[in-house]
C-alpha cells in the first residue's frame, strides 16, 4: 500500500495537506520530506488524515517532528479526521494534550 | 601465472575441439572458479582465448582474430564490475562484524536475569525483530524491599534506536537513589531525552515501584501502551490507568502516579506495543487476545510463562514478527 500526500488549500500563512494510505517505517520518510519544509514556511499546517488506513509509531514520530518544528517558531500543527485507531494511539501517547485536533471536515 | 593459464586453457580447448566431451565442459567450469579466485579479469581470458586459438588454427581468418579485440574491450566493463563487487562483499563482511559487536554490546545494556525478591516473582522476555532492539527494560533496587521496574519502547528500529537505548540506560544509572518515585524518574528522563534526541524520535515508558511490605505497585507512564493487572481470584484483568506524554517531546512535563494493590497471585503485566500489534494471519493480536494468551499461561512460573507466550506468538505470526517484543510480569507470590 502506498502513501500519497496532496495539497488541498494554501494561503500565505497556512496550508492543508491530505494524507492517504499507510504511514509506516517505509513510507514515513516521504511524509517527513514533504512536511518538514512546510513547517518552516507556514504558520499553520493542517493535516487531513481521514483517508489514512494505518499509521505506526514511525508515522507518529514524523507528526511529533512537525509539531516541534512549528512550535519552535510559534506556529501550530492541526490534525483533522482521525480514525478511532489513530485517536487511541494519540491518546495513549499523550499527544492529544499538546497537538490540536479537529473533527473531520 | 600467465604461462600456466595459457597451458591449461590450451589443453582444455584442444581436448574439447578434438573430442567434444561433456566432462571437458565440466573441467572448464572448475577452471573458471579457479580463475576468479586468482582474480584473473575476463578481458585477460579473451586475450588468452585468442592466442590459443591462433596457435591451434594457424589459418584462422584475420577478421576472426581481430574481432577478439572488440570482445576484449567489451569485457573490460565486466572486469571492473567484478572488482567492485568483490570490494563490496568485503565491506559488507566488515559491517556485519561491526553490527555483531554492537549486538553484543547492546545485550550488556540489559540485566542478565530478572531480580530475585522474596514475595515477588519476576519474569521478562525481550526479543528484537531484527538484530538490534528498540525495546529496553531495567530493574532498579529502591531499597527497603522496593523494586523499581522500567519498560521502554524507543520509536524507530535498528541502530538509531539502539544508540538511543544506551542513552536511556546511562541516564537511569545516574539516578542512583531514585527519589520522587515513578513520576520523578520519568520527569528526569524526559528532560534528558528532550535535550538529546532527534525531533522525530521519542520514547514511551512505564516506570513502577513495587513495595513488598505494602504489596502495592505505584507507577507512572509516559505515553506507553497500558499494561494489565491480572486478578487471581476471578482470573480476570484490569487495564492499568495511564496518562502522560511520551518522553522527549516537550520540556517541563509532569506525570501522574497511580497505585494498585496486589493480592496473593495477582500480577502486573507490562509489554511493548510490538506484542499487541503483532500481525497474526493478517490481523493485529490486540489487547483482548493478548489477555487470553496471558491467562492461558498463568499456571506456569512467570519466567516460563513469558517465554511460552513469546514462543506462541512467534509461531502464530509464522515466525515473522515485524517489531520488537517485550513482555514483563511481576507476580505477588501466592
């Protein structure tokens, strides 16, 4: 299963990306390469995860990296549309307390 | 060397052209192996072939003889590829050796055997999916009949995770007299990890202290998959409560401590998420099926139980577990 990352909307300060497929040890580097430059260019990065079928802890590592990079510049990472499994993973790891989460659009 | 090669090859060609026997072809294969051992490049072979042929057939048309020059040039690239391959094989052997040494060193970061403590049976198993592990566990003597246990999962696998593990190990060793209980340990480790690891790396951990006199287990978790409490009296499980951010993401984090009391035969079951996320016939094992697996082994001494559980998982996963597996059980003696 592949990973696709597509831009949905963009303004000067914010961008929304749609992530689909599986985020695991093999595909996480692709996500990191797309995401990290954006965290330096934008104030707000929205990630729509509605169509993510699976994410393992390597994927979480990428989200944490993006969160830290944005926070270092006063920006924020917002996650949208997470599956029950993904919500549980974020809750267990305590990330729901620091990363902004919004309901699916 | 060249004359020896020439002579042997000449014998082969002459014998084959005269008799066309199968075993001459076999002898040619053997000779080809010998030539590779002697590092004779393919272009050299073409040149020998041309010379031998010209001697065997003095009337060889000029064009055929000359055509070998082209073939020889063609073979030079193959010769270079062969030498590159040999140097890569050599480099790979060196790397394998280095990894082997690292695997041995990593083993020394883990305790040799679970501690023996009156009134508490401890069993633990930790098996890496590949050569190096991202799971870590430790036992810490807190004195006064109290035993500290740590189980951590370093996100990421292989060598980076192993390097990170050594940092955790040494940071824990610095906590000579752990004060502040489980939350104090996690808070101090968090600040070490937060300062020292790559942004996309993080560590989940559970740290708990069993107090033998009071039969209580006080624990805190940093984003770690919650363990279970096994209740002997009705053969049931309770999920451990957890709350707390993974280590290494934010500074100044505080953790919350929870307390459970163990009755005789009750047990604390801790594990890494590689266990519940093991894929058995395409499906995740999950917490419920893992509870069944634990229940089925609680009649055994705990060390035997964790080993049998791992073996069972390994077989059901078709001998192909993709993540590191660690299971630790602390059971109050009956």
